[in-house]
C-alpha cells in the first residue's frame, strides 16, 4: 500500500478503530499502543483484499485479535478508569446527564466479556453483518445470531441496573 | 418492545462511539506510516541476520572442535614442544593479547 493510499484509509478508520480498541480493551492507554500495532500488522500483511469493506473488516480483525491476546497476558501496570477527569462530567444540566449516560454505557460494557463487547460494537456501531462479525471474531456465522442476542440481553440488563 | 430496546441500545452505543472517536488521540498518518516502515526494515534486517548468526556459531564451534582435536593429537609431545618453541609461543600470546581488544572494538562498532 502506498503512503497516499494509507493516509486516506487511515483518515477514514483511525478514530473509529481507536474507539473500538478503547471500548473493547477498556483501557485508553492500551488503545493508544494497540492502534500503532494494528496499522503495522495491517501494512505488513500480504493478505488479498477484495474491497474497502473487506479492508476495514480485516483491520478490525487484527484489532480484535490484539485486544484478546493482550487480555490473555497479565498486565504489569493496571490502569485506572479515566472517567473522573472527563470535563463533561462536571458540566451542568444536559451535558452532565449525557456524560452520566455515557458512563453507564462505559460501566456496563466493562462488565461484559471482551468478545461480547466486540460483537455488540461491530453490530451496532460498525453495522457489520453476521458473516463479517463471524470473520472478525473467528466464529461460526450460524452462532452469531444467538451470541449477539445473549450479549445484547446482558448489556440491556446491565444498563437497566 | 424488544425492537425499541434494540434501538435504544444501538443509539447508546453509537453515541458512545461518537464521543470516544471525537476525543481519540490518534497520531498523524505520516507518523504511523513512518514508524511502520522503520519497524518493517528492522524486522527484515533481523530476519536476514538470522542465517549469518547461525553460520557464525557453526564456524566458531568447528574452530573450537578442530583446536581441541589438534591439542589432543599433540598432547604427549606438548612439554618438548613448549620447551623448543617457548619464545614463539610467548610472542604469539602477546600478539593475541594486543590484537584481541582491537578486534573486539572493530567487531562491535558500526
């Protein structure tokens, strides 16, 4: 991939990918580290890419594998959640309510398993199909519907708490 | 009811995504590309060096083995050889001691 092509692709995907990494790993600092690693592995790979959607899915598959691998390894420096210094939390009125709602999502997602977080994010934020989710997470397409239903039910229950 | 919950869930996740993405501290693409290029070169160099390191290790092992065999072959005649060629042995050892630090310096410097 040429630098110009990479720049265009990066501009389209970097922020979304960072958000995905931050939410799936539950750690913003880890997301910073993994973002570079994702693009390095993506650039190094010689896997055939069919189209733009496939390229993006491939990038998210790399990201998912990196997060799941990192979760399997014990971390030396456990990070603390970085919500308390969010300026939106200190804002009055609607901004504070919005921030509180975001924090609910944050806390609820943190209680889910990384695979469930990834599945929900891919389905609802990226709008990925069941097949794309299965490819990204290395699962059977036929099992996605049920797994997604369970993950969704868990998140809904956590948000309702 | 379930459909409504789904919509609310999707809206909450999308909102969460938008907030996170807006505050994402992503480095500039040129920097990411440059880092990846540098790392790819370093990885390629490491892979290329692997057979050289193996060959060097193999050669060093062979040299040690040959030296041990040679010492073993002349072991019985060693005292007389040392007596006969004492000056040559001392000079060779002195030369080695002198050259060894220079050789190490040259080998380790880029």
